C-alpha cells in the first residue's frame, strides 16, 4: 500500500516539474521572445551543470544507503548531515570554478545576472532532504508542500515578467521556488527521523563524495548529451537557435515527464527487493519494463504527429521553426523510458554500476564528436538529432550488456555493489 501511495505522491510532485512549465513556458516564450528565451535556456543549462556537481549523485547513492539502512536511526541521521556538508563543500568548489570561467570567458558576463538568479536553486538544494524521504518511501508531506512552492511560480511569473527586460526576474522566480521545497523537505524529514544532534564530520562527508563519485560521473556523462546540447548549439549557432531548441526540449520534457515519478518511486523498492527477495525483484522489473516501455512508445508517437499543433499553440507562432526540432526529439521519451529501467532498476541495483558508467560517459563523449558538426550544418535540428542518436546508443548498449549477463543477473541472493574506488581506478567513470 505504501508503494502505491508513494508512486501517486511522486507522480503529483514530479509531475509538477513538467506541468508548471506547461503553464509558464507559453507565456515566457511570447513575452521574452526567441532570443531572450534562448539566453534563459543557456543560463539554465549552466546552472544545471552546477546543480549536477552539487548533487554529486547523492539522489541515487545516498538514497540507496537510506533504503538499505531504513531501520537504523543513528546511521540515517549521520548520513543526512554528512551529505549536507558534502554538498556545501561542492558549492564552494563550484563557486570558485565559476568565477575562474568568468575571468577566462568574458562572454559569460552576458548571462551572468541570469545565472546568479538561477543559482538560488543550488543554494537551497544543499538542505533539500528529498533523497532521504525517497529512500524511506515517505514523500507525501514534502511532495505536497513542495508542490505549493512550484505552483506559486505561476502567479509570480504572470505578475512580474512582462517583457525581454524581465528575463532575470523570470530566472529568480524559478530559482527561488526551491526555498519552499527545501523547507518542506526538512520539516517532513523531521517528522519521520530525529535529525538532532547536528553533527558534521569533514572526513565522513569526503567519504560520501568518494562513494558518490561513480554515480556522479555517470550522471555527468548523461548531462553531456542531455543538457550540454543547448550550450554547444548556442556557442555555434547563437541564442536564437538555442531558443528554438530550448523550447522544443521543454515540449519533449513535458511528454517524457509522465514516466519519471514511477521510476523514482520504485528505485528504493527495487534496491530492497534485490537484496531480500530477488525473484520478486525480477517480477517487478519485468512489469515496470512492460508498462513503461509501452507507455513511452505511444507518448513518442504522439509527440511526433502533434508537433505542429503543440508548437504553434504552446510556444507561439514565433517558434514555428521548432516543429522539426520537436519531431527529431520525439523518439527520446521511448528511449529514455527503456534506459531508465535498464539502468536505474537493473544495472545499478544489481551491482553493474561500472557498465552503466562506461555506457553513459562513453555516449556523452561520442556526442561531443558529432554534436558540433550537426549543430554547424543543421542548427537546432542537428542538436536534436544528436540527442536522439545518443539516447538510442545508450539504450542499445544497456540492453546488450543485460542480454550478455542475463544468466547471472539474479543468480546471487545479495548482489554486492562495486566499490567506487574500484570503478574509478581503471576508468574514472560511472552512472
């Protein structure tokens, strides 16, 4: 029963990540214009990379530890504060790196005010305890309060954003909404776990960073081809092309977001069953694959055939050139629906993190080879084709690894996760 409630709660919570933009994006696209909307997308991509480093894979590695130690209060309390300090350390490191980038790349000053406004989400993200609640499968209180914070961005956007000059305000509204999520998560965590006394240990926090390094490198590989496209496109083809791609990608994310909550909610349950009941884990994974694979297939078909209608109604007539971009991105919801099961629900819980990392990082670096070429000759459409090809490569390689290892996947009653140091030694890679 708790699993079903958790899936429903996460569906509402994470669904709001995609639903809210469905309401605000059409307005922002029209009042900001293609170019300023492009600047907003570029700044958002920069902050996404900063957030990626600060999160450091804790949403997977720390969540996994919580699920595996759900009955040990002392361990969970210690883990929480260790992760908070680890995130703070990473914020300081990224702040120093960003300042150096500004010194060496003066062009970044054009989007500096927008980036600083977006950075509110990174600052509040340090205290966000959603990963702890997810591991404990106790998301309802946090999800509802966090949803209220996201909903608040709707009236604020309509009231305070009226033209291209308000692009910084638009970014600040989106970044500031994370304050409510952080406060809500701390309150919800305090209801299920006594977080006192507050104890910080730099040594343990550094150990958490080391433990999450492999998963961070994997998500870093994913970001190379999922978030880096708009940055490469903007550098090669300009802000207008970046605006077209950013708008089209928001359509794709809205379509794809339907399945995200299910994968997130089931991640801790699959991790637990892999250790306690491998046969049930196998059955559950098969069901997830069937439902998610079939559902995302039809979502991708819908995105392709409805592209013209969605773009003109959703983004506005000024974005008509984004129609072929949306169509080029259409296969991604289906491909990601499969790869999420192959990766999050199978490779990671079953102890094949190294394979997961090699695939995602390898695909990310491969995309850096053909992405600039496609962007140069085909602009936003080229960036979309590069993203789709890369996702197809990731899904195919994961499926191949699982097929090769099919006889041993559930053979061991307690699969042992690969130590991060062992993974990083040969390749310095992972997801």
